[in-house]
């Protein structure tokens, strides 16, 4: 039976697992990004005996949710709680808002399976917990945005970070500021940080919207005759940040509104911040006029984080959660997982949940077992050509130079590393590796492997980027490049 008292009480281990299962079910169905866009701050869940109410803020949002995600929500709830549960869609604000997104203190997912039969889960108090995320206590219920102080600097994002600081120092001088890069590289963090800094400095108005929010609020304004209010919100802003503009592709009415909004803000000297997963020139579906406007400001690309930055990110995240992890565990996570801060955060939640449930300390062996499936998912098939490409990228070489028989260290050392990596990451035969990298014999490959092992053991250095760095670090850079593809 479900009860309000059950919502207030401390969440037990089994409860956390059920919350994790429901969240994972929904993310599996709709994808993590879409999940956060559709459910984030707009939808709550009210619980009563035998019923889960999906509570939207207005009739328009309720009907969109019912039309687009009804089947996925019903499937997720019933697979976790039981077949007899009824799901209904309603309008209103719940007395005790409950978020499906976990607070920072809760694990994103658990590596453990429940030992109790699925059918028994619906007999327990339903394990949702009132939202205790950082936005709690912010005036108006506004979600807490990321800050520049929390941003971890690295070579891959230094230019974008400087551009964000410039936009804050002199808003509107270089506008739009367009940040692009793959998911998890930090572009959303910077966009949020600019808006948060402007708000904290007392400027008149700074607005942050995802493209989904911009679209849904615009369509809602059209339907409810609220267009003047929507336009005042966006066009009177000192700073307007719109995240993931690639999702505006194909939305003709929204694109017209978006274009007029950009024009109005640029004429008034306001600062525009846009993010996307690719540069403006590749956003063909937005139309030439919008692409021209986006490219007229400052366009900054952000690459996935290298190992050093990933290590700094996971260290910072662990400290915020009060997790006292050894350097070996932190290094393992940063080495095995790609430069996606969300993935790193999820990994920490998972090992924390496993450690709590099993009452075990978190060492390297335990972390590896908890994250085994994540590690496997990040592995990709590596070919000799991939290693050649990564070596040439890191060392700034031409592929033909790497395949020559040159004996100069500038050629022979990268070639040795390539052979060593080929032995580690591929199943290619010795003769095949040798032929690929400069028509070498299989004995040359074995000699290269022994030599690199020796260099690593003796902590020797190799010339890279006009300076010397440890061989182990050079190998790690190449492996990072392999992961990026």
C-alpha cells in the first residue's frame, strides 16, 4: 500500500533500487536526453493506492505527454510496480511534488538485482522521494544552474571557457556565442554558467531554455493566446541561452519565431548563447538565414575531455558527494569511461549504491565489478588503421611517414607505440602488424613491444608537442583518441 508517510520516510535500499529501475525503464524507452526534456521540471507524479498519476502543469502539456509517451510510461510503471497499477494523466500541481530524477545523494542506478519476486514490489510502500535536488529553495522553484567555478578546465575546452568569460565581461559584443561538441563535452554547462553568472550579478534578465522548452512554450503560447508574454520573456532578455538547437530542425513555425527572436536580440545588443552537437555549417535543416546568423558571432568547438580532465571531473564529483575514493579507483573510472561528465556522475552513483547495499568498501576490484557493463559499452572494435590515425593525430604526423622505414626517433618512436597498441587492442597477427607499419617483420613487432614495456617501466619520456612527456602519458593520449574515434 502507498502512503504519504512512506514518501517522507528515509528511502531504504530496496526502495532506491525500485526508483532506479523505473528511471532506467523510462530512459531505455525514450533515451536519457529526451527523458530529461520531457520530464525534468514539467511533470510530477502523484501516488495513491493502485494508481500513478502523471501530473502536467497544463492541459496542453498533458495531452502532448499522453499522445507521445503514454505507452512508454505505462510499460515502465507496470514492469517495475506490477500489472494491476493504473496510470492516469491529469493537470495540476501535486501537494508533494515528486521527481523521477534522483537527488545527488541517490544513485542513478544500481548494479544489483532485487532478490524479491517482481510481484511483491507492489505490496510495498511506493519508494518515491520528494525532490531534494540543488534547485530546492531557489526563488520561484527555478532550477539551479551550473557555474563557471564548477567547470573543469582542460586543453579541449579552454578556448570555449575563455569565450564564455568574454561574453560575461562584455555581453553582446560578440553575439551569438555558439558552442558545439558531442554530448557530455561541457557546452551545456558553459551556457548555464553564463546565465547563472548574469543572474547573480543582478542584471535585468537572463533566460536559459532547451530547444524543447523553447518549442513547447512557443506552441503553448500560440494555442493559449500567450504569444506577447512569451516574446517578452525571450526578446527582452539581456542574455538568452538556447541549448541543443539541432532539435529545432524541421519545426517550421518555431524556426520562424527563433529567427525573429535572434534578430530582435541582436538589434538590442543582447547576448545570445547557443549550443549544438555540430557547427552551424552542418545544421542544414535550420535554413541558410539562421545558419548565417549563428555563424556571425563567435563559434567555438569543444572536444571530448582527455584523461587529465576526466580525472579532475570524477575527483570533483566524488568530493561533492562525500565519497572518499582512492586515486586508483578514480583513475580506473577516468581511464575506462569517455569524457562524458554525465556518464562519470552515473558511474559514481552506481558504485555508491552498490557499496551501500552490500556494505562493502569501494576498492578497484569492487568498482570494476559494479561498472563492468559500462566499461564494456565503451569498448569499440579497433583496427590497425584506427591506431595509425590516432598516432598521427597525437604526434602530428602523416600516415605515409609512419609507414616508412625511417629510423629517426621522430618516426621510430611513434611507430613502436603503434605496434605496442596494436598488440594490446587488436587481434591482428604479428606479421600483419609488421607489414602494416612499415613492412616490418614479426620479430620487429615483438622487439617494439618489449622496448615500450621497458620505457614505461623506467618512466622514460618521448618527444610530443615540442616537449617531452612520459611514454605512459603518450600512450594514454593515443588511447583517448581511439575512444573518440
